[in-house]
């Protein structure tokens, strides 16, 4: 038993040292970390480059500008680590936890812990279902879908097929991702009335498991086979799925069709510049980080948070929400991504795409 106790003690000390090191790295000194008013819990480094490359520096800059002490740690895809990090933050005096949960169950546990310590939590980017967050900061996902639907319509008007009863296919995101459901609801709100009045013909409509781009390629190849290549436009839920459409069209020697996307990836922008994709949707992480920092600052200083009446249903209650506005990106305004520092010219204007820049 003594040996087991020693092992447990060493493990606990190890976690404590790791978290302390994370605080020191973020804020400069352990002393400053001990008085951090806001604790940011990032999820991992592998699911997306955004958390460390964009969210961390943008959040740090925002908190510094506001004069709030803060710490930013990353759970490296471990729910247990994230809970330990939350515990340490609260012990060190955090009054607000900005949480990007790894899943709703572990996220709710963190929120319950924070509430028991008199702290508030903000769901950042990801909503904790049936949670306890005081606020939710993200983008308006149905609006993302509406922009995609409008992009498809604009593309059909531009190429002259709008009045020719074009066949429009839909390549949706993962059926298990609620965001994918919201995106589809958005573009269907634009397209369904046009199907109903006969302006457009509804083509194949299918979801892509786990947003798998290779499966998307197979699915769209099958769509083309079923329709005899008669697909005039595609509402694709993101740039990866859109690129699967591009690959399938090229494989069959077909011409580009109006095609939506999302995420403003280098590949998506390259497809736009080369004429294979109509648009993508840009969601500014800098704006999201600034909004989250502003809400945290308001909580700290007892100021009212103006959500403009926006709420998001988490399965149990309506969570007051700050929902940012996404931006439609096409050939005419793609350089906004460079101006915002979201992409670098060298990521887009390379190889065969350099001539388009």
C-alpha cells in the first residue's frame, strides 16, 4: 500500500508540475499564473491547427489588451487532463473558465466543478449539450448554410443555367455532427423553395460519414453514375467535400459546376481561384477569440453582456449566445483571408495556382 501511495503521489505531483509549467509558459511566471482570473481550456493539437496556431495567440492578445490575467492550457485530447487543468485553474483563483470541451459529458463535469467553486464557464466554439455554461460563443451555423445555398444560386445565375431547371445535388457533412445538420438546414432554406416551385430540380442528397473526403469522392462518383453525369450544381458542406466533387468531375473529364464549400482552406481557395469551386465560408477565429475575451471580461467586472437576444438550445435550456457572422468568400474578396492573417499567400499561390494570384 505504501508503494501504491507513493506512485499515486508522484502521478499527482507530475500533473501539477505539468500544469504549472503550462501556466508559466503562457503567462511568464508561476506567480502571475496563481492569480489568473480567466482560464482557457483548449482541447488538443491534432484535430485542428487552429487551437494553438490561431486561438491561443488571439486569446492571449485579447486578454492582454483588456488587462485581464489569464492562463491557456491544452488537454492534448485527454478529458482527464482537461478536468485536472480546470481543477488547478480554480484552485489558483480562476473566476471564469473558457471551455472547448472534448465531449459534452466531460465538459459538463468541468462546468459543475466550476459552479461549485463559484466560477462561471463560457462554451467556446463547441456547445456543451445539457451543460451549465453562462454563455456560448461561436458562429451562426444556419447562416453558414444559407451562405452556401446563396453561393450555389449565384453560381447558377452566373453561368446561365439558373433558368434551365438545373439539377442540384447536396453533399452533406457527417450525420452524427449537429453542425452538419445546421449547415444543411441553412442551405435547404435557400434551395427548397426553388425545388418546390420548379426552378431547380432536386438531385441526389446524401451525408458523408465522419466528413471522410475519400468516402465523399465515392459517394459523388455514384451520384454522377446514377444521374448520367447530369448534375448542374452541388451544395457541399465544406471544402474537403467540395474537393471530392472537383476530383470526381476531373476524373470524368467534366466541366466545373457551381459548388459551395466552407472553412476557407488553402485548397478551397485554390479551387476557387482556378474556377472549380464557387465559394467558401470564412469564420474569423480572431473575431471569435475577441468576442470570447470580451464576455469573460464583462463577467469579471460585473458588466452586462449584450447577446442581442441570441440563444442556443443545448437540449435542456436556451444558452445566451454570441453568434458571430460568417463571411462568404469568392474570387472577388479572397484576399480578405490574407489581410486577416488567416492564410498566407505562400499557402495558396504555389505551383500551378501561382498564375491565378
